[in-house]
């Protein structure tokens, strides 16, 4: 443990992470703000998805114990019950498209009837914890539009229910329908009551049941929705149940109705874990981590093929056939694999080939630390990944990771690691850049604590590219100032990757939703990628000023350019000025035109083995076209697929 002592770690506090507890502040979950990849998308071919990906299970619990539970929270708005049901409807609509294998359930407490696994009075499971479907969404929409009188007649409200019974019911429902080995269980609690337990015995029982929920790995996420003008005091009860930082939680925990839709959207997105690995710090010390891809292209999901008779999924089978007889080949007995080495075939079995591709167990091994300033822009040729501690794999990973982040940011360091993605993956070097947690004024986390992993390139992937540059005078101060004003005017406040929806995907999902729910027509979608014409009109003077500065600079360059007879100078000016003013004369002369040298014609492909052998010995085989190489290999009865280098190697092997 000398490594930790040398770094001088501060106290291993929980920091911005959540240890299985609830609360929406400081949960430190990077999946809350990452863009949704959806299902059916190819994430990263080099990493591959974790085969043990857990699905999401959300149980929404709505408080109906208060006498004003059916009264509007704000003038002209909806009640607490209606807001909770609307949130459930939004969640179901998103789940039915993006994650149909997840489960969502709804429970009411404080109602007249009892309908729950434990048989507790006043608790009714409105919808069982199950997969989203069009029928469930339609049923929920009907409940949302119920009038207060109809809801009271159907379910009742205002009945006192012990909160310990509510948490106990949540435990039973999640255990029955969402085992922790397959699901990540969560409870969303909607209430306007800041003191649900007045007696000490009731408080102690509720705290015990809430602790039992957290011990099972259930995350309790709290949605306080007080009525207009009412205060919600966390210190009265909820800070004992919801594990949050109570210093400033009171001011920012009260959810405004305007932020509820955004909050639901962030709560709903559960991103797929690319990998779960171990970060080995030293002998006997490791951190469990999960790896996420922060940004990836969103695409329309691939179609699923069904049998038209019963709508069952079709399964594909692959069989190898003999090219001569057409007989089915056995993958083990009839097929051999080989590796070409020194012009000879070295036959190897499939397990032996797989063993040659293994470079150690998958994971990350810490090699050392370097100043963060040593990472240069040309080192970033791959997109980065986000590394987040996995408390489920190794207890204490969150605390140790937070201490490591604090120390590295204080000393401005980055960690250098050896990274093996999979058993058959090539090891590579990568760096970990620390990132601290950031929350906005509403208490919503905008940046998660963790590490950005950047894969470093190999030596041959870095090269110096010499580009000819014209000998032009530097830009004038006026031109540089005009360009800076243009760049400053194009700043987008609050922009981050993933904040703009793909309009094609939005139309696709709207059509799928309309088809599933039997709607007359798809909902209208807004194309947020259209240019803001009003903003462009406001900034038009800035662009016109920049254009005028460019025109004046070009006039000065033309005036100072040499005569057209100076070919070298004219060529340089043609390369630079033609891009900005195509077709313009250089110093009054004719336009300079670059002449591309002709490529020497490829030699004729030989038709005999002797002719090909001569071309191999002379090196002319490298100049043959790919089609010529393939034709020759086909004539010899040899596989002709692959790149040109592979084709040349096969020809060299047979001659």
C-alpha cells in the first residue's frame, strides 16, 4: 500500500458517489446524463457488450395519504397523483421503444382498497412490475384523465398507511419480479408530505425497512412535490431515509413542475455497460470499474424478422458446405485452420488459434502517473470512454476512486494504464483523466465523477505530414479581430453532445408509438437541427464585417504577389487564393492550373505460373491490380477474398 501513501490520499469519503442509497443529488451515475444508445445498436466493435448486462426495474410509488392528494399542486395544474401517473406514462412510452425488456410497476398507498403481495391495508399495486406494452400505456392514460371525484369513488384516498409497510411492499414486489442478478431495481417515490411518520416507533420501523431495501441493492429516488406556497423540510424525516447531503438539499430538492419532464428523462436512461473490469493498482489492491461509451451515433434499430404465421422470432443457422460435392461439413472434423508462416501452412486447431490471441486476463493495470499536460492533441486519435466505479464488484471502489480523483486533480496528474479489453484483444496503453462531479442550480447532476479513458496510439500511427504552405503575410489585426468576433458569436450556451435529438429517429419512434397505441396519426416532432434564421439575421453584420476584412486582405495579397512568369510563386498563390476566390487571376495573369502527374499503367497480368513467378522475383507483382490478382488466384482454385496485401502473400506462397 506504499503507492497510496506516496500519493497522499485524503480521507476515503463517499464524495460524489452513492453506495446503493437513494436520492437524486450526488448519485454519481454517469448513465443519468449520457445519450441513449437504445437497443439493437452496435456500440464499439473493439470492446463488445458485457454479456451480463442488467436490465432496469422501476417501481413508482405515489403517496395518496394527504387530504389534498387530488388537489392541483399549482393553479390550473395537475394533482400529485396525476403528476405521478403522468411520469409513469412517460416512462412506459420511452421504455416500450428503447428498452422493451425492462420492467415498470406502479403502486399507490393511502387508498381504500388493498391489493399487494403482503396484504397490507391501504396499499394497491395499480400495475404489476412487468414489461411495458401498448395495453398498459392505454390503461394508464385512462387513469390520468380521471376526475378527482371518479378517482375517489374508484380507489379512495387520505388513508393513513405506515411507511414501513410501503417499503416492505416494495421489497416484496421487487424480489418477486426483479431479482438483483438480472435487474437493477429502483424505487421512485412521489410525495408532498415531509412528515409521514410522527411517532418514534413508526420512524424507526420506516428507517429499518428503507435500510433493508438499500442492502438489497435497491436505489430509492425521491420526488418531493409540495403544493404552491407550502414548504418541504427534509430535516423533519426524509434525510434519515434518503442518503443525501442535507446541507443544501432542502433548497434544491423541491422539484418544480417545469423540470419534472427533464428529470424523468434523465432518470429513465439506463445506459448499457460496455464492460465490467478490475483496475489493478498494486498487489492486493484493485477497484471494480464499469466502462461506458459517452457518445455514439444513434441509428434506427435493425429490423426483427418474424414468422408470418405466429409472429415468432426467426433463428438463423450457418452451415459450411463443400465447394466440390456440396456436402455439409462438420465444423470440427471436416474443417482445419492454418496460419501461413515462411510460405508454409502451419495447421492449428481452433483452441490453439484462440490461445495465441490471449495476452492475459481482461482488465486495467496501473503503470504510473504523469503530468496531465503531457497528453498532446495528436494522441487523441480514438474516441474516449468513461470509467466509473462498480461498487457491486468490489466493495469500497467508490470511496477509493473518489480519493484517487481528488488527489489526481489536485496534483494535475493522469494515470497511465495497460488495458486489455477482452481475452483475445491486443493489449494497449491508455491514460485516465480524472473528472469531478458537477451539479446545476436545480441540483441535477450535469457531470459525473469518474475517469475519461483515452487509448494511446502506437508509434507507427503518429507521423509528420508535410503540407506545402504558401508564403503569405500574416493576417492583419483587423482580420484576426473580425474572425474572433465571428467565432464568439457562434457560441451555443448549454450545448453538450446528445442534447439535440435526431429528427429521423424522432419520426421513427413517433410512428412506432402511434402504430402500437392505435393513434390516428403520429405525434408532431420538432426538428431541432434546423438553423435559427432569427439568430443568423441578428449576427449578419458580424459576418459581413468579416467578409469585408477578407476581401481587403485578398486585395493586398494580390497587389504584393509576383508576376505570372514566376511559376513557383504563382503556384503557391493559386493554391491559397483559389480556395477563397476561385477563378480569380493571380497578379493579373491567367489562372494557374495544377497539373497532376500521370500514373504509370499497371503491367499486364500473366496467365501462366512461370510468368507469375518471374513477376514475383522482379517485384512487379506489387503493381498488379486487385482484379488481376483475384483472377489469377481463382484460376488456381485458391480463395481470392481479402486485401491486396493478402492476395500478394497467397501468390508468393504458391509460386
